[in-house]
């Protein structure tokens, strides 16, 4: 297992099917990851808190997506 830890963020539960494909690739390479549904549009404070604590929580990479509005991830 790699020592890297990646966060996969999506703007809504409806994005999960697409973002899960990212998780499949990471699993193939033995990379640890967590998936989170966090919408910058609906819960900006939660997204800001996650981002500010990401490094302290061991995340080295954040992959974000939000359907047709990725700026909301």
C-alpha cells in the first residue's frame, strides 16, 4: 500500500458513479483514499474547513468534481 492519501470530493451524491471510477484506479495502484460529498454551493463552510484541515489529516492530493459545475466542488 502506498503512503499517499488522496481525498476524492464531489459536489453531490449524483456525482458518485463517475467519481467512483477514480477510486477504482487508485485501488488498482494500492493508493489510500477517502470519498466525500461536499458542495461548495450548499455548504461552503464545510468545504473550507475540509480544505484547511486536509494536510493535517494526511491528505497529499485532492481530486474534486461536481457534474457540469466543477467550480462548485
